[in-house]
């Protein structure tokens, strides 16, 4: 909770919890310490600091937090955190809250977004292959369980979806259990190996561009993604010997992938999420993976894009804290509005573009996009904020984060020097581009 003194200074604490990526957590804390924000807004001066949310005992009854916003990137594996966050959620801006992410998996997302009219590839949900865990259960009666299943023909499902196709867990993540199949024999073999997780069979999209958009609040950042890269930490690099390219999307494509990300996030009340879209040879943009409660936010994966991601999170945290905005209770809060647009779009035969624009307007309303942009320009000081951030990204303090992250990610000490050089090189390129963008080149 923010504290106000008689001199109209309001103090805010941002709670940071991210056991998944050292560099993201450390950068948020250190950049905010460097900025030490004193923001003039609504007739007050707002001072903002951070606090690490650690795992500790708390009185459940009447639990409260002093934080005005909390970054939660770990409650999925720690129920102790999860229940605390759920209790305090009505009094704090919580990003992300697990209610929606526990309820909405990849497969639910496909169904809802298809309903809204997005271009989801043909996808059939298939019950799990193995029931070994159920056989071990003392509370489940197998005879009753199996009477709830119908026989089905995998071959017919394969024909319905068409080949090539991808078989993947309905609640998947991190490429685990994802296989491309070219024919029924491969599908059968993959399904036989798929274990106890319900699967999806999805039409494979032959694409010209793979776009991964990470969005934080209304800020959506499309990044090129190289799914063919051998190592996951090289996937945001354009290709061998080429870290990054610019203007690789048309203005129309860029608008659409950004709009889709915002729409999905507003629909489910998510603040930080990644949305993978494939631009098909037919020019159609297909979302294929967009329910990611803890999108990869590590420096070692994001390379060039890392500073902008950190800055986006800092801006969003400052905005929601200082403005006092809270999210609506209940993640389906806007569904009636979305479905009204869908019904109008269907009955009045709107173009796809108009449909997306109308959904986007709801998303911008949800995220207070105009107010946020004004806040960044006026209250944060626009380019001045960018310059202060650049100062930190060029500092030894940031370099220490980089080195610590490399050390943590690459397990073999003999790799560290070379990896430090690699990441420092790309980061220096980002700093150069940022200097150029801010008109600072030539100034040291
Ligand atoms: N329908 C599809 N068309 C083309 N490639 C796909 C499709 N589905 C998955 N893939 C490929 O498989 C990878 C992993 O699948 P994805 O749905 O993103 O699962 P995960 O949640 O495990 O990341 C994707 O990054 C992409 O390279
Ligand atoms: Mg994916």
C-alpha cells in the first residue's frame, strides 16, 4: 500500500519475485534503484522503491502487502506464494495472477480465440494415451473412468487435420513433447509415446516469418524467432552471424501481431505474456502459442531485446503504482464486450481488420493505453527517462548482471569468457542503436 505524508509525497513499494530469471529480476531492481523515481503525478510526488518478495511465514487471516504492485513469476511452482498472492490480489496490482493461468491452458486459448475470429490452425484435442497414474490412484475407479471415454480413430483425426501436423500436449510449454508428423504412421508412433498428457493435433503452418511478441501491459514487442536454431538461447538471433534485423515486418503485419497480443492479454487479464504467431505463405497470421504465464525473460535468451523488455516492465510498474489503477476482479470481466463485438462482426460481416480493430479498442481501454502513453511522455519525461535507463545499461552495474547471468546459465566455466564476449557484443550494439535513436551519438 502506498504511504502519503502531509507534504504530499507518496511512497510505493514494488514487489519483485522471479526465481526463473536472475537477469530480469536483478535488472528490474537495479534499474529502478538507479532511476530512484520521484514522479510528479496528480498533485503529488511519488517515490518508488522495490522489495524482493521472499518466501516467509505470514498470518493468513487478514494478510496484506505493503506493495502497490507485485511481479509474480514463480507462483506456478510454489503454492505458498500462490496462496499469499491470491489473498492479497484485491488490494494490489498483481502481474501475473495465477487464477487465469491455472484455468486457461493452450487448448482453451485456441478455442476462445478461434471463437473471436482469430486465425487459429485446425486443432483437434485428443485424450491422453496412458492412464498409468490413474491405475495407481486409490481414489479413482478405473472401470468408472474408462466408461467416460469413447473409442476414436486416430487415423480419422489425422485425416481431418491433414499432414504435416504437430502433436503437442494441450497444456504444454518449453517444446516438451512437441513433434511434427508427416503421416499416420508417425502420428501413431508419436501418440503412443505421448504418455499421460492430453494432446492436440494441429495443422502445421508453412511460414515465412515466426514472430514472437512479448507484451507487458499495452506495450507489445514483436521479435523474430528462429525455431530452427540448435540451442534455445539462440532462437531470438536472426541467424548464424546475424544477431538482429530491423523492418522485417510490414507496418500492417506489425500492427496485427501487436494487436493480437494485446487482445489475448486483455481477454484473460494478463499483463506479461508471449504470443507466438506464424505468418503463412498465404499472408495469414496464425497464433500458435499464446498462454505463457512466465515468458522467457532472460538476458541469455533475449539478447538484443532484453533492455527494452526490462524498460517496458519498469514503465508499466511505475504507471500502475502511481496511477493507482487496479485490474477488474475476475479474468472474464470483459468477455461480454468481446463477444458483443464478435456477434456484430459475424452478423454485419465486418472485415477481419475491422474486427481486430474493435477488439483492440477494448484492450486499449483495459490497459488505459492513452493514459499510459501520456504518463510515459509527461510524468516519466519521455526521452529523459530513456537516457537515464541507457546510463544504467551502459554501466558496470549492468555488466555485473550480465556476467552473473552467463555464469548461472552456462554450467561449464570454460564457456564463460566466450559467452561474456558474445552477450557484451550484442548488448553494446543495443546501446549504440539506442544512442542513435536518442540522438546521443558522439556524446560520451
Ligand atoms: N501449428 C504449427 N505449425 C508450425 N510449427 C509449429 C506448430 N505448432 C508448433 N510448432 C513448432 O513447434 C514449436 C513448439 O510448439 P509450441 O506450440 O510453441 O509449444 P510450446 O508451448 O512447448 O512452446 C513451435 O515453436 C514451432 O516451432
Ligand atoms: Mg512455444
